[in-house]
C-alpha cells in the first residue's frame, strides 16, 4: 500500500511538472479583473510578455489595450499592465472613465491538472497611487470572443509562431490604432410652413454665381505606418549621455550588480561598455543581475552606459548599481529615459 501511494505521489508530481512546462502562458484567458469582464491574450516572447486585453460588456461594446509584462518561470508569477489604448467601440456603454482606466496586474500561473489553468492575483489602477487592490480571476480557454492579429500566434505558437521576429512584426501591426470613423451626416429638418400672411417684397436683382463643372478628385487617405521600434544600438547612438559617477579601477576584476531602485515595475535595460553591447533585456528586480569585468581587458578610461529598453509602469527607468572594485563597494543610482542614458566612468588608477 505504501509503495502504491508513493507511485501515486510520483505520478502526480510528474503530471504537475509536465503541466507547468508543457502548457505555455501563451493563450487566451477569460474571466474578471476588478469584477469586469476581460478577455486577455498573452504572448510569451523570451522572458517578456506582449498581447492585448479587452474590457467588455458585449462583443460590440469594449475597450482594447495593448499589454506588456513579464513571466518568471522560477515561481510561475506573471506581471502585466495595460500599455496603450488601441480601440474603443460603444465605449459610452461601458463603465465610467475612472473605473475603465488601465490596470497593472500580478498573478500566479496555476495548473491544477488536466486542461485547467488559472491566473489568480491582484490588480491596481495603473495611474492611481494608494488605491486598493482588486481581484484577478482568469482561466485559459481554447476559443476567443474577439478576433485580432494575435490569434495566428496563439493557434500556432508551438509549431513555429513563437519566433521572436514574427511576434515583433505582428506587434507592430497590432499596436496601431485604427483610423477614426467619419462622422455620420445629419439630415437637416425642413422649415415648417408659416401660417402668417405672405407680403409682397419689391423686386430685387439677385446675382447668381456661375459655377464650372470640375471633375471631383477622390483622395485616398495615406495608410497608417507602424512605428518600427529602435534597436538598443540605435537608442545608444541617438540618446544623450549623462555621466553620473566616476569610479577608480584596480585589482583583477569588477563585479557589477543591478537592482530595481524603486518599486519593481517591469523596468528593462541594456548595458554597453565602450559602445559594445554586454547584455540586453535585463529585467530589474529585487534580486541582483550580476556581471563581471576583467580589469586587464579595460582601457584607461571606460564608459559603462545603461540604456532604458522601456520605462516600466512608473517612469523613468531607475536602477541601483553596486560595483565591487578590489574589495571596495560603490553604490550608484542610475536613471535613464527615452531621451538620455546614464553613464558610469571607470578610470584606471595610475601606479
């Protein structure tokens, strides 16, 4: 009997592991955020998330946002936020403007077994501070209510559609707001006949303007072109550099640790040394991202640049860098935006 139960526990553990690893976070999720109907389409791209969210009362009355976020497969935690308002349809039938504001959500990816998968957590209004947390209760479904560009990726994710370049190219199309609709023509009401007697007016000469029949030229609106995101190399080249600190170097190596300097809100950075990319897509968190530099490979004067890949939910992009140089500890707070990048200078000591 004991052997039976051991085998049963082992089988349950294997099923749980397979469920967590084989079933991706990518897919269509339906349920409630803050007691509002939501359909969420999540696409995993590396350790980042993209996709779209629909807050709706019916298929003909909704508000659609693009989303950004990240997934930590170490503890199956998911963080995402409504990034840009893409589309509204009959939004006057939705909730009030305040209650329909974008959200930032944090949830756990639960897979109790079979085909059941859930996202359970909390959400808060993105642009409001000190607001209470709202419940997040979503379940993964194979179907969807709203059709959009992400359906192809979701349906073919495990057979090649998980390619980062494909996801990025579809994202450029999905994040373009549709052109506004032309206002409807309102028919003018005819004036009612007057019951008053008509009095004769003296004859007046009326000049009638002469019009020429010119052909009407129909103009087609220019197509909306998606804005191609800059590469990190382009961001480095086009943004100004702000020197924050100068650190003397000695010894054999330098250890660098990067943390999120404030609330963990999805900040992501790239690190360059003397215009050479060292690492990118570094997600700042409470735990340090660590790298080491060999002092023998450095020049007499070196520039370490932190480029913001995004601004998280709370701009600007802020990081705490700790440098351990020959046993000495240096702490520096770095701040980068879409206009400037933070720079640390490492200067070799003269013997």
